[in-house]
C-alpha cells in the first residue's frame, strides 16, 4: 500500500518562506507516495478553546487529514524562539489525530539562533501522541531566500535529505507494523 504523506504549511504570512520550502519539498516526493498539501492560509481555523472548537467542521476536516497520514512534514515559521502559534493551535485542535505519526520539521527563521524552536512541540508530539520525530530538521534563515525564492543550495540538500529519511522511515515502520500482532 502506498505511504500517505501530509505536507502542512503553517505560516499565515502571505510572503511565507516556509511555504516556499514546503512547495519545494512536495516536488521532491517520489511518485509512488500519496500526498496532500495543507496550507493553513486556506483555512479559517478557530483558536483552540478546549471545547466547542472540536465540533467546527474545518477542525474535523483537518483532524481527518492528519489521522489519514502516515508521515506529516510541517513547515513552521519560528516566532519568539518557538513554533508559531498557528502550528501550536493546529496541534491543539487536532490532538489525538497525531497518534503514532512520523513527523518532520522544516523551519523558516529570521536568524541563526532559534534552531531549537521545534523542541517544545516535538516533545509534546512524542510524549502525548507517541509520534516518531525524524531526527533531521531543516532550518533556514532569511538569507537563504531572494525575491521570494529559495536560493541556498545547502537548504535544498537538507530538504532532499529530509525527504529521503522520511520515505525510508515511513516504509520501515509500515513493514515493522505489519509483522506485529494487533
Ligand atoms: C512575531 C515574530 C516573531 C519572530 N521571532 C523570531 C525568533 O524568535 N527567531 C528568529 O530567528 N526569527 C524570528 N522571527 C522571524 C521569522 O521567523 C521569519 O520572518 C520567518 O521567515 C517566518 O516564517 P514564514 O516566512 O514562513 O512566515 C519572528 C517573526 C515574527 C513576525
């Protein structure tokens, strides 16, 4: 069965750099994997209130997309030395749908100091939902882009490495799961 990849672009900035990275990553995926691309700019998501938000039809749609994926690769803007609130809100809204997913991170930051920004949310995904975090992050700075395009060969290489690792890990864990009793 084909692996199912979900690519999420979490930035709400119309000129998002992390979205450019996720569009590039999408083109690198092998032809035989199923893929869905979710750009949070296309969804009018409520803020998580721990209650009525969980009945919102858009939230339910995104929960289904997350639950349906084997591997989720997320493009994240770094805000205040952490993942943006837009991504944290998505995790809060979709919660258990993340259970046992393989998750990879691609970050766009302004400078070089915030490279541990995904750790808070990575820990939460591991501890709450037993996600397997791909130990290969892509971290880009503003200087990697020019005129809205990715110009940095090193970042292109890192995206290809993330894609290779994601494909390998997803296939290896699917094979292992098939051997385990229910
Ligand atoms: C509110 C805010 C907070 C930010 N905080 C950081 C930060 O802590 N570290 C950093 O390197 N860049 C920071 N930046 C810069 C962004 O990470 C940068 O603009 C990046 O391109 C955002 O991703 P995006 O282009 O996909 O939206 C911040 C930007 C904003 C608007």
